[in-house]
């Protein structure tokens, strides 16, 4: 029986899509006029569509991705080895990328949750005062540990109205973590 299932390739492929900039912006609850610069998109996609869109709208935006070509504003890099310099970015964005992998590593038995947790904190420290990290899916297991006097967490359910706070793992949401220090 399982031999039969194995022949269905889609069951074993990891879907990896680039989404439209409009969808990413809407889902993450981003107001373009509120974005602080410079902006870094982590796991921006091979095409860097959101980075291109932001630049076309007059924003100073850059992206990193494991599989993109390096050019003027896109840089091929692995987010676990990329150095997020302290106090550098006005906004960091990561849609269906860093936090999706962090969640995965948090849940799997042989994952690297510690490495992801350390990178997550490095990313937050790379953001300037009053800047934000926008990402989806949300990371309730680490957001709940952030000191409230330094970080404000806003959660927006992906499905409007579905915000049962008793079960953050039960439904998907986008997070905005704003840094105060
Ligand atoms: C589902 S796609 C999302 C792309 C884009 N953020 C979007 O929403 O359209 C995930 C992206 O993360 C990138 N990625 C996966 N692992 C990575 C890593 N370790 N370092 C950098 N990028 C990575 C993939 O190459 C892919 O472009």
C-alpha cells in the first residue's frame, strides 16, 4: 500500500512557492507608509518579488535567499550563517520562510531549535528602535518569552475572526514584533 503512495510525487515534495507581493503585504498586515528603512526580506525567494515591489514603491529594500542570484540588492545566503548586524535594519520581513522553518525545527525530534532561537534573537537585535520584524507563520513558543518592556507582539489571524487565543498552535497567524530599546 505504502509503495503505491510513494509513487505519488506530490506527497513527498516540500512545496516552496513565491507569493505575490500584494498577498504577502496583506497577510502580514503591512502598511507601506509605516515601514522603516532599510528593509531586509529574509527568504525573499529566487525572484525577490517583494523586494522588487518595495523598491518600485520607493523603499530601500534588500533580500537574502539560499537560491537567488546575487545582484545589487539580492544576496545569496543561508539565513543560519548570515550575520545580522546589531541595530542595522528598520524593518525585517519573512513570509513563509524563516519562521516556517523555525516552527518545523521546534516540532521535529531531530531539529535544530536552539540554532533557530539564537538566530531569531539575532534578527530582533539587528532591528533599530521602533522598527519591526513581520513574519508568518507566527512563533508562539518564543514570542511568549520575549520581555514585554523591549518587544511588543501583534498577532493577526490569517483567517479573519479565527483568533482563539487559547490555542496559538491551532490556527495560523502573522506576527509583528516591534523592538523598543
Ligand atoms: C516558501 S518560499 C517563500 C518565498 C517568499 N518569502 C514568498 O513569500 O514568496 C521560502 C523561501 O525560503 C528560502 N530558504 C529556505 N531555506 C533557506 C535558508 N536556510 N536560508 C535562506 N533562504 C532559505 C527558499 O529558497 C525559498 O525561496
